[in-house]
């Protein structure tokens, strides 16, 4: 019995140590936000594939705030759900449409509320129907 208890304690300590190491590495290596003046580009691609390009000069740290300031999206959404870009609304319930957000052509892993922006970044919102 004592051997099993000692083994459980040792394994728990190792697991806790690994978890602490992982968390530390993650925190130290996550992307920094950049404050201060920066210029980014944002392109809205509508259902007919017409592109409207915006050059945004901002001091904001996150993409959603910069888009709200430029009135590309009408208002900040705390839940991160944005249905309207540049006056064009996508409605999944109507025709299975949605906005695909990409950074330099690669779909983002997070929503625009969580995208930290840096000078020179380039993003797109593409009106998409279905998958």
C-alpha cells in the first residue's frame, strides 16, 4: 500500500510540475499586443466577390476595436459575433451565410475580439455561404 501511495504522490508532483512548466512557457510565448500608432489593411469581400479595401490607422490593440472605430462593424460585440461588415449582413438562418475572417489569406483561429494587431497586418472578411 505504501508503495502505491508514494507512486501516486510522485506522479502527481511530476504532473503538477509539467503543468506549471507548460503554463509558464505559454504565457511567456503568447503574442504581445502592440500599443501605439499602427497601420493595418482590412478588406471586405462581398457575395459577388467585390473587394472593398480599408487602410486603418489606429492605436487600438485588438482588431474588433479598430473596426468599430472605423465603422466597418456597427458596434462592439462582447460575445464576438459580428454579422455585419461594411453594411453587409450575413445571416446563417436566412441562407447559411457567415463571415470568414482571414489574416493574409489564412483563416484565423480566434475571433476579431481576440486578434492582437501589429503595424502592417492585413485581414479579410469574406462573405461565405455554407461550408
